């Protein structure tokens, strides 16, 4: 759909449907919402289908707009001044990036917005919303988070994609009235979506009469198979639409290949192949160069050719070449999108797998499917011997023994493990690095072998062979596999670490009776939460709970009875508090709960709800926990808050204990807040 031209090259491009389709595809494929701003801060493009978290929040709370704009625009301005992309967190703690654009002395900047980097940042964003007066209690947590490495990867990818699309010179539009017509012709063109080169050439011929008055015209398109340039006939005045061709080694083609801006044929008979232009005087041939290759030739026949036409036609050829090249780039970009999406889906598919052997098999199968490989193996390094051990197999490798062992540095996989460098082989028998005969169980002589690495540490080797299509593996295959393998190695390493440390960690920080965190974990988390509250200006409260009459009941009813009461108390606490709160067993029948981002008023509400739930559960109508007649088990709760009642762990612990005993001395089964004397 055409748009009115402003005379500003970048803005004219970005308002076209084709460019907006391109940015929409980038947004949807990369998981980032992309907007574009001019140098003076005007929005040139905003996403049509994706609305980042902050857009929804800003719509709900208009007062946030000024704070958000001030924060983000400082990064936009800095990117324009330095000319460098950057990754940052916005005012609402959403991970974002900026990419500066410079094209034909014009400037713009892309703003990409993802999600929160962590649950803590989500809570920090909620704090800003709460301060702005928005009800955030029911605000759902994000379903996915955005890491800084991912943001940098998407930032680099977007930078490369946009700069490549803008890298081709679009011609000089300042050569008088003829170029005004040319600008109208290309104004709504932008980057074509899905058009093939032949359609673009025909479009050029249809529009040519509106630019110049010529007797006839034709486009010759390269036919690589027959080494000729075959015509797509234009509106020649004799009405003859016969298709003819120019040979590659002919004078006209060779002249254009040698760099001539225009090739002439003084007598049309000298170009006898162009039969439908015969008798129209001098023929003028203009090159259409696509990615350094003479892809097409525009032929103009005119008895009275004006020299002022030449730069207009040359610019038209450059614009057509740019559109064809951008079609190729778009197709290449979409292939990258597909690969990126595939890797993202594969990574999601392996992240949650807990069984290590299942994880290895899934990684191998996912890698093989990604590259359409029939056969493959995944080998891991034995930490004691440093040998490679076969850990997962596919295809012909299924017949190999599970105890297959390869010494590090020996064979193809051993060398990959030794040097930590990937190996892409198109022909096994003729590759100077290998030069060995192809084995019978391989269908092709092409394969790829890459190291699985954590930083600089090699943990294994992934081997794939025999594409189902019979083709050889190429550089794009290698890049795709390496991108996935980077994620896979991290998941593998984390799986091993979690399997080894999970039980130990659980034992060291968990109370064995109640399943809640223990005293050691309490002080570790309290230290972290206090530091975070101080850093961000948050409130924080502590609740200390103690069971009333528990010691007497424990002595008279026995320890099994007491253990049952403590378990029920822990379960009631877990079911009452929020997911962000941290419940711990402090010792005996005392429990402490950390309430992050909570002021005194909210802490009172939580404590009272907890006291009531414990009373109902421990002293309910069934009286299963009644120790003796008319004496039921209840809980007293003390509250101390940061910073009002102390700014250190020592003061908070002392004061919450004081508040608890105040509750007990006031009659038990009640909540009391610390009061300074």
C-alpha cells in the first residue's frame, strides 16, 4: 500500500507495509517487541501484533508514561550519540535493547523490549505500579523471563538484519523532475514481500513509460543453466512479444560485465537476437547488478534518446536490483528466524527433563532432527580417564557397544574433544584434515562433529552424519547446531549439578520434621532480603510464632503427639502465606516467617489470618489436638518490621522476640507488633 513521501529516506521506508511486515516478523520470531524512533524522538513504527508488558501497564496507569519515557529515552539518545547498541532494564525492570541506525546521513534507533530477567525484577516493577496507585495483587507473574545473554543475542541479530537490509545504495534521487517520478514509483515499494525477481522485472517494465518516453524496452534475465540472458518482453510499439536472448560471451554482456554503465549498439542489427526492437534505432543496455552478479539487463530502444534519461534509468536499475536483493535477504532472514524458533523450541523441550540419560537421548534426537541427520552419537568425557564414552546413539550407531571408548586426541571425535573446535566435513575422503576411507555404515561422506562446552571446558562431543536429503552439511547447519549445543551443554551441566547437590542442599537447609527451611537458611535469606530491601528502599517484616501450652501437651501426650502438631502447624503456615514469603522452623515450637516487600499494615493482616487458620486447624471442633479439657493449642505471633523496628538482623530478631512475648503476656492466641519503650 503506497504512503505519502516525506522526503526522509528512513521514515519513508519504515512506513511501508513491507518493512512493517519485516519488523512484525522479527518481533514475533525473536520474542521482543520492536519499535523505531527518529533522531528527534518521534515514533516511526510501533508493533502491530505484540504488546509488551510495559505497554499494557502504561495503558492502565497513564502517570507512568513520563517516568518510562525519561528512562528509556536516555538510552535511545546514548545509542544515537555513541553509535553502539546496548542492553538495559527499563523503568519497570523489563530487559530491553537499543540499536542505532544510520542511513544516508539520517538517524533512527530501534527499541526492543522483552520480559523481566527474574521474579525479583517483576516484584520491583510491581513496586513502581503500586506507588503509582495501580492495584497489582492480581497481576499475573510472567510466563517467561529474558536473560541478558539472550537480549544481547537478539540485539546483535536485529542489528545485523536491519543493517543488511539497508546496506545497498538506493540511488540518487536529486536529479530533477525525472527523479520525482522515480520517487513516486519506488515510494510504496519498500522491501517486497514474497515477490519473485521475474515479477519485479515485469513491474519495472510496466512503470518505465511513466519515467521516460522511449520507443521500446525489454529486460533480459540470466539463465545460468543455458549461459544466456533471456528476454521478458516489454511494451514494444510493434506489439511483438517474442522471447529472445543474449549470449554470455557476446559483446553486449561482456561490456556490462567489464563495468560499463551503459552498453550501446549503434545498429540494432548488431544485436540481431533482439528482433522485436529491430528498426528502432540505437539500443541502450543497462546492467542490473544483484549481490555483485549481473542478474539482468534492461534494454531501451529510442530514436531520440535524451542523455538526461541515463541517470534516471540507472537509478531505476539499482532500485530494482535492491528490491530483488532484499527479497533474497528476506528469504535468508526468514530461514534464520525458522532456525532460531526451532532452537528455542528444542531448548524448551530439554530444560525440564530430570532423568540424565533421557536428557542425553533427547539432545541427540533434537540435534539430528534439526539438521535432518539419520545417524549420530553423543559422547561424554570420563572425568577420571579423560576418554570419550558413548552415551547416546542413533541410526547405525545403535549397533555400537555402550562401552565404546575413544582416547582424547585420537580419531575425529577425539581431536574435536582435544582442541575444542568444531569439524565440518563435506567429503571425508578428500578432506586434507582427515583423508580416510568412508566406512560401510555411512551413506554419505559428509558429517559434522562439534564439542559440547561449558565456557572453555569440553564436556563431550556431538557427531551427526548422513542427511536424509543426501546433501552435504554446510556452514548454516554448523551454526544452527552450535547454537543449540551451547544451550544443551548448559542444561546437561546443570542437570548433573542438580542431581549431585539436590539431596545435600535439601539436607543442609531443610528441617527434617516439618519440611520447612531450617535456622541456617533463615539467616542466609534474611541477610539477602535485608540487603535487597536496603538497596531498593523496600519494607520487610518478620513474624515469630510460638504455640501456646505446647510444652505441657508435649510432656503429657508424648513426643509423637507433639511431632504431629508441629507438622500440622507447618502445613497450615505453608498454605496460608504467599509464594514470595519464606517460612522457617527456628527451633522447638517456634517458627519465623520472612515477609519481603511488606509493611506493618500488610504484615498484621497476614499474621491475623495465619493465627485464625492455626486456631481453626489446631483447636477445631474435632479436638484432635486438644491437650486437656478446655485447653486447646493455639499460636501467639510477634511482628517486627524493617526499617521501623531495626535495620540489622540482630535488632530485628531481638525485637520480634519481644513482640512475641508481649502477645503471650497479653493473653495468648493473639498478634502483637513490637513497640519501642
